[in-house]
C-alpha cells in the first residue's frame, strides 16, 4: 500500500509556487550501476514577497531503488545562499519566520522549509533553511543574510516597515 501511495505522490511535493524552484544543475556524487545515481541538485527561487532577492539552495537527492520509486527519505543537509539581484521592494507585509519555500523531503513526514525574517537593527533580510519532521526535526540548518541596500541611486527601504506587528 505504501508503494502505491509513493507512486501517486512524487517526492517533490507541493511548493510555494505551482512551478516549483528552477533547477540550475545536478551533479552525481555516487555512481549506481542499474539505478539512478545519488546527486546534489542546485535550485534557484525568487522571494515571492520581496522583489530583488533570489536564493539558491543545494539538496542531496538519493538514487538507488528508493530514489527511483520516490520513497527514500532525503537527508537534511541543505545549503543556502541569498543575494540582492535588483532594487529591493516589498510587495506586502510579512511576519518574522514566514515561509518563502517549502518542499517534502520524504514520503509523508519530512519537509524542507526556507523562511524569512528581518533584522531591524541592521536592515537586513535573514533567510533560514531547515528540515522538520512530524515527530523529530533536524538541527541541521543554513542561514543567509541580504542587507537591504540602495540600488541604482534610489533609497533603500526599511524591512522593519514591512513587518506585521
């Protein structure tokens, strides 16, 4: 029954966008003879609330039979890098820790999440990637900071002005 469920629910899962993240490239890390290799996959996303910020994250993808059928639980080793790519503008108010992107990392219980916060004192956007599990999450995480700076002669907005209080 779990195998039938696994075939109906691909590992990618629902994301914050219908399109999902942009795959930049994959690199094999462990060769498998008759099944897919273990890989590292690099993806890019744009922050849906903050224009002018993009994040790239790298996730391991299991190969083998479990990876082929989409039933392997992926490890929590995820790296993250976010940068200003243009003038930063805020499309709506947000809360500290709002989810920017979320993706399933196992058949049922594990999720990877990228969340956003604002360091008001330093006018810096903070992005955190981590994985959680219904019963027990992982302490593995990565953080990336994006200072809100002027772009092209305009004044920089204050991220604190866009926080929901």
